């Protein structure tokens, strides 16, 4: 009896406490918290009443009733589902005490005889209870660990999610940045391309400017011949008429021969002027980009004269010896004449500039000389431009074909001449351009073009 | 009178021969031609005893007309040959330089042959 009384009080107290702890830990729902607390307090109060009051043992039925309600509630209400193991643990004990009390009330004699068995059954029930409670505790701990793990997992997942979001944000940001940079670079590139076109045009115009004086001089000479021979022919015609009138036919025939000779000279010089003007137009015109059969020798000859007279017109004291050695076997090879002409012009102008520069610091014994040699060599045509100027320094040698590199004083060179020549020869014509030089002595540019003939 | 014409344009020879055909026919002037300064000096070395009037272009490859003038005036003092300069660049600079080097006359291209004829005739008669 005493066992059942205090036992059930403790069991209810223990269940209420366990439920309260469980709810507190895992459920945000606080609705049962207070009620369970009251139940615990009620247990304490009731237990002390039972112990102190003389009719205390009568309360045993109240305990049984409470216990029955508690067990029923805990087995049926879904909220108490996690505590079911505990209910199973206490259930045999609860039933046993109830049965014992009923028997004591209904058949005290029988109860007395079976006291020993009850003791054994009690031992089993309590052992069962203790075992299950311990197991439940272990299970709870394992569960708790599991939950902890899940929580950690969740936390980590949340962290990862946050990180992923951050990364995505950064990616979007960077993408925007890169896109902007790309647009800026594209714009810059377009501007640079426009600037390059402009610069190439300026360079062309600058070299045309250099040429103008040379061209004027070159045209003047043939024009003088055309005028002079025409005048002479008029005089000769007068003479021929008078010779015919006086019957000197032989004389007249001689004069006619001279007239014819002069006529062909007029045609020759007229064509010469024509060729120069055409060359000038070709130079100023945008390159046709078309390869056509071109006489490399006459192109070189024409441009070296233009270059020479161009410099001569700018610098009155300038003079140089021009030596040309042309290989007549070359014939007409397929090149873009305007482009190759420009490349030649740059090489010649540089050569003349170099000898003029050296002349300034040299005495009478120095003879400025620019030599052009053409040569047919297997399937190639080699054009050598040699000058006995100051040569190219080791330091400058690496850079001479770079755009904007110039050794001329500021404002005198665009620095594009050689780089354009290089481009024309290597990219435009699949050719080669090489340099030999000794500082203070000479510079030699060797252009090699493939000898392609028109079929 | 012997006249040496120095010019890198080869057709100058034909032109002078036609322009001065009367003078040549009448044996008043005999023309010699050199295509460069070097050739001119070579000619002068061979014929330095002959009285010579030299007509030289200034702008030529190799030895320029001005260098030729300087050399001639230095080398042939007795009697100094008459040197007339002819150039397409009739600028002050060229003129002053030619005169300071002792040029006897300075003509610009295109050559006015009637003026040249007068000048040559004046030399022959004077």
C-alpha cells in the first residue's frame, strides 16, 4: 500500500516532469507547461497530505484514478507520443499496484496468501520499469544526438545557402563589372582603330608632302624637254621649208630626220611626266589592294629619285650619290605597286636622311652614298637598300619596326614609316625584310619578295 | 670656243646640239658633254689647255654642281674657266652659294636659250 501510494505519486510526478522537459526542449507550444507544473505541485501536496492525514491511505483511489487518466491521456493524445516508452515502462507497475489495492479491498485473505508472489511480480515490474526508463534515457540521448546533428546539418546548409547567395551576388556584380569593362575596351579599340586609320593617312600625307617637291622637280625636267624640243621642231620646220624652196632636198631630209627624232623625245618626256603624275596619284590614293604585274626596277628608280629630290628641296645643302644596280632578269612580278612604292619610299627616305645626318658631322672626304641593288635569286627578288650613313645603334635595332619608334627629332618623324613598310612587305606580300648595320658605318635593308609572275 | 655642258639628263646633249645648230655649223661653238661632275673633272683633266666655258647643272647625283664649281675654281687658276651654273632650284640660298664659290653666272631652268645664246655670243666676241 505504502509502495503503491508513494510509488504512483512519484510516477505521476516523474511523468509530468519528463513531459514538461520534453515539451520545453522540442516544442514551441507552451500550452501544457503550466498545467504540468500544477500536476507536479499537486503530486507533492497530495503526497504530503497522504502521509500526514490519518485517513491518508484513503487517497489511494484518487491516485489510481489520476494514474488511469494520465495513462489514458498519454497513450491517446498525439502530443505525448514521444513519451510513450515511459508510459509502457510504468504501466505494469501501475496495473500491479491497482490490482493489489483492489484485491486488498475485495479479498484480503487471498491477498495475504499471495503476498510472496506479489513481491516477485513487483520485482519484475520495477525491473521492467527501470530497464525501460534507462533505455528510454539512452534512446533520448541518441535521439538528442541525432537531432543535434540534424540541427548542425541544417545550420551548415543554411550557411552554405547564405554563402551561395553571397557568391551569386558577387558573380552578378563581377559579371556586370566585366561587361562594363568589355564595353569600355571595345570602345577603346574602336577609337584606336579610328586613330590608326587616321595616323596611317597622316603618314601617307606626310610622305606625300615630302614627295611633292621631288615630284615638282621630276616633272619640271621632262616638261622642259617637251617645250624645248617642240620649239626646236618648229624652227626646224621653218628651216626645212626654206631648204625645200631652195631645192636642197638632201638637207631637207636631214632636217626631217632630226624633227622625227625630236618628236620621239617629246613623246618620251611626255610619258615620263605622265608616269610621275600617275605615280603621285597612286601614292596618295588608297591602295587598290590588288597585285598587278609591276616592274620592280622602274618602281625603285622612280621612288629613289622622288625621295632624293624631295629631301633636296627641303634641305638645300643636301646632296648624295645614288648608285643603282638593276637586274634586268627580274621582269614584272605580281605586287601591289602603291604599297611596295610606299615601302621603298620609306627605305630610301631613311637612307638619305641617314647620309645627310652623317654629312653634317663629316668633312670633305665623306661621300654620302645610297645604293639600290635588285637581284633575281631563285624564286625570289631581292632588293637591297644600302647607305653609308651612321647606321643603327644596337639599342634601336630591336625597335625600328615598331610603330611610333623614331630616332628623328620630335615632330620630324611619325615613327610609322618602317612599321608600315614592314607590314606591307611581310603581311601584304609574304615577304621578308632584314637589316644589316654597323653603327657609324652603314645600314642595309634587304627586302625579299617572292617572284610571282602573271600567267 | 669650247663649251662643256654638265647635266645628268642625257637628252641635254641633243637639245643643245639642236638649239645651237647654227653656231655649231658655223664653227663658232663646239659642245662637249658630261653626265656627272666626275665626268666633267675627268674631261677637264684631259683638255685643260683648251679655253673652256662650263655650263653646269647644280643638282646631280654624286658630285654636285656646286662642288664641281668649287673644285674647278681651285684647280684651274690660270686662266680660270668661265663657269655658269644652271639649276631648277633658283632660290636665294643656291644663288648666294654659287656666287660665293666664284660662279660667273647663274641661270634657272627651264633654260631660256635666246638669253643663253646672247651670253655665249658675248663671251665669244668679248
